[in-house]
């Protein structure tokens, strides 16, 4: 059986498609990848201009991809590091399940409950009209929230160690998503969001 494929859970929402694969990787694989990536990735704290001030992102990031997959968002442009063997191994598994050949991945490192990402959509022009985004979660469980732009309907999912969330269809046009801060004592979490840059 392919890892976790039998446990794919489509989450029915208006204006988009969500698929949650709770056990995409088993615990041993998840632990191995978490430790490898924590140690080997050159994590950076990017910053952006906000209201005339330079503000640091409340998380660490890294960007990997094929050549010519630069990615611009929040006033910054990331130029890709070449995929490592570890990331290619993970990407191959994600490609098969998603049915997409991804050419880039954004890594986010949430060091504790103070690290977060605010409401946004992955709707930059480089991602194309209806992008498929596959989001692999390693480490601490964090709450992922979605909010519909028009109806304000909200959905919350707990993304656990080794799980994969796939967003597709017109979702990015109608929904925003975030990982809010939490007062709970939580450990480190890595999130790998695989994308296709056009």
C-alpha cells in the first residue's frame, strides 16, 4: 500500500478542493525527514516592508527548486537553492500522490507557538490560474485555518506529524489561510509546500 493513500480524506468545501492525508508518512519516516531538514537546511529569517518599517517574518524559510523558479511574494523575491537528495526523495512521493510534477518547494520553520503566518492566499501570478499546492507537515501539530472571502465561513484543521494537505481547484481565489500563533507550549514544526512555478 502506498503510504497513507488509503486514508485520503476529501474535505468538501465550496469553491475549491481540499484533500487531507493524515498518515502520508509513517512516524519513522517523518522523524527522519524532520531531523535531516532541521540540520541541513540553511534557514533564513526574511523581512518585508510594512507601513514604512522593515518587519521580520515570524518564522524561518528556505526556497528550493529547479532553475528559473524564483518566487516573489510580500515584496521579496526568493531565488531557489537546488533540490537536495532528501527533498527530491520527499518530492517524488508527493508528486505521485498529487498527480503533479512539482518544480519547487517553500519550507517554513515554526520554532514555537509565537511563529505564525497570517491570512493570505497562494495566488501569485507565477503559480498559474488554479494552482495545486501540496503541504507536508513535520513536527508539532498546529492548527491550519481557512476563511472564505465572501461568506467568511471558517474551517480549522489540525495538521499532524507526517500529514499531507493538498489544495487545488479555485480554492486560492476564494479562500485565505493561516497558521495562527498559539499560547500552548508547542515544539518545532516544519511545513513543506510544494508548488509549480510557471
